[in-house]
């Protein structure tokens, strides 16, 4: 199964009239998850969320591909800043 890098937010059984709406709903829920947390607590929530979602995906090849893409994006940005 190839890694999905295009917008893939959806909610089974729910129809959206604007394609961006499910992504907006996710972002709102993510922000709410972090509300009133310290920076340390927020980082811990992010780490736990990543591990939970990786367990849900389960495919090690797909996870390695996602990690490589995520790292490449960050390293490229840091290299451009120097």
C-alpha cells in the first residue's frame, strides 16, 4: 500500500460539502487536545499520538517511508535556514 501524501481526511458515514472541512475538523480537535497543556505535556501527547497512530497503521514499510519523508522535509528546511 503506498503512502498517502494527499489530503485524505474523512469521516465514515458523514458527507462534507467542502473538501477541506474534514481537515479543519481534525485540526480543531488536535488544537483542543493540546489546550491548557504545558510544552512538556504537549510534547508527550504528540509522542503518544504518533505511537498510537503508527500502531494503527502497522505496516513497517509504510511507516519507514513516512518517517523518511517527514525527516527530509525538516532537514531541508533547517539546511535552508543556515
